[in-house]
């Protein structure tokens, strides 16, 4: 209540992934300080940065309309990083995108040890999209079960673009899925080298006609590195489906 006038306080959160808080602020420019009189709070977490808009208005319709208009302005600026709002989960978003395209998913994981499969199957109803996965922690599983070439493992190492792409392809083919996702990396705290320090993660997505991989560097504890790798893999699928 201000000056004896009762006000309605309402918030709305945009969830982002794949961009740091400082970079997000740079992308938003003047909007980072607030949008049309609405306050904007940056809420960084292990797997992304949430942006919370807060409106104070005379009634609920006015507060809701102000939030909708402000959210549209934010999306116009940083929409490619936004995967949902409020309590939306990225795994659920990916599953919905797959359903709309009648696609099913299979995974091949190394350093994340099944965390990607767990994130996906934690979503109720995931069984109509998720087929299964391979926990290819040891190189013998990568070569023996997934068919990654021994020559590629020897020349490039398990943490490499070549191996990540091969893992994603074989996961897709062997499970008869529409999309194969692979994660291989060095989660630490030991095992890093000068060429591939702790936090080096290769992620690959194979959708048949679309095959891509990228390397990301992550910092933090072993658990944080693995959580970020899983979130990045899900986001890679999201972007592939939204732009493909």
C-alpha cells in the first residue's frame, strides 16, 4: 500500500540457459536496469540465470498486462537464451518439442554417468519420447558397444569432437531413435591435462540430417560441471529442434 492506495505486486520469471549473468546484462543493455518501470532481478544458478520481473499496479489485470509487455521486450532482446518461464524445466521443454515432431531420444553418456537420462526421465510422461541410453564410462564400452573406432580414441582421445559425434550417432542408430545425444568430458577433480583441463566437455547431437557438436569449458565442483553439461546438452537439442 502506497499513500493509502492498495497495490497489487506480481512477478514473472524468464528462465535462460547458455549465457552468463554479465553477458546477459550486456545483451539487455538499458533493459538490465528495469523495463518500463518494472524491476528486474538477476537470479544466477548452477544451470542458468533466471530473470524476475516484478510489477506493482492498482489491480491484477494492470499488473498482468505490464508483465506481459515487459516479458515481450526481454524476449525480443535475448529470446534465443530463454527456454521457459517460472517453474518450466528444460527437460520438459525438450520432450514437448520432440512430441510435436514425433521424435524419440536416446543418449550416450560418459562423464555425466547417467545424469542426462535421469533428468529426462524425471519428467512425468517421458516414456513416450525417451527410449534409453548407454553409460559408456570406460573406453571399452565406447568402442565395444557403441562402435567408436579404436583409432579415433587413440588419436583424439575420449574427450573429443570425433568421439562425441560417434557416440551420438550410434546412440541414435542402435536405439532406433530420431535424436542421439552424447556427453563426454573431464569432470574432475583429477584427470585434466594441459590440452584438456578439468571442465572440458564435448556435447554432440545427431538428428540424422543434422549432426553437430561443440566444446564447452565449465568451472566449479565435479557435481556443478556435470549439471551444467546436462543442461547444455538439453539446450543443444532445444536449439536444434527450434531452428532445424
